[in-house]
């Protein structure tokens, strides 16, 4: 029986300590994913909307139409990012069969600032649900009135298609 303080007991303690350190390191890598470079995805910002998070619009050819879901995030301080996720777009006729992509002009606006800010994007979606398009707008921190709408591409006058998305969000 080894006696505490003997050479055999100190070697066994070092062996047990080494195994414990190796096991905890392996467990830490397994739980933590092993890397510190993977940043978490930004969480959607809580917001108030009276029109809902989804809206539909039509596109540029062959009666193409569909709807999108709006997600608001803030990738950095004072910047609002709106991501539109498609539920899938469809159309009628031979032109839609040849070109199933549906394009429209999307506007992101901050209506609560002293100088209204608008940013436009030519968004194109296909038949497959889940396609995304994003816009960023530097709004500054605080309460922001967000408006997102769609305009037809092939008209000389910009006429808003319906209500789109409208609401309030607090940007960090």
C-alpha cells in the first residue's frame, strides 16, 4: 500500500491529474465547438407592426407574384438590416416557364428621422422558398419607424404596391 509522500503516490497523482486535464480539454472543445471565430447570427430585433411581418407583391413579367417574410436585425450599432425571405414566386404563361425569376424594386425607409432616408434594391426571387435579399440602412440608435414597400419595375411612375411592411423598432 503506497504511503502518501512516497515516489509511487506522486507519480499516480500526476497521471490522474494529466488524465483529468486532457478529459476536460476534450470536453471543452466538444461543447464549445472548438473555435472562437464562429460568431453567433444576429437575433431578430423585437418590433411593433400593424401590417404584419409578411407582404406580397407582383413582379416585372407574366403576372409573376409572391410574398416575403421580413426579419429585422442590427449587425452593428446604429445600423438596421432588413432581410426578405421568399415564400416562393410563381407566374402565368410561357414567359414565366422560360424565366421563373420575378424582379421588383424594394424600398427600405426610415420615416422617423428629420431627413427621411430611403434605400432601394432590385430584388429577384424564384420559385424556390427560402431565397433571401437584404438591405442595410444607417439609422442611428433608438426608435426607428421602418417602412418596406415594393414598386413595379416596368412603369415610368413609382407607385407603391399596397402597404408592404410598416412598424417601429428600437435599434441598438
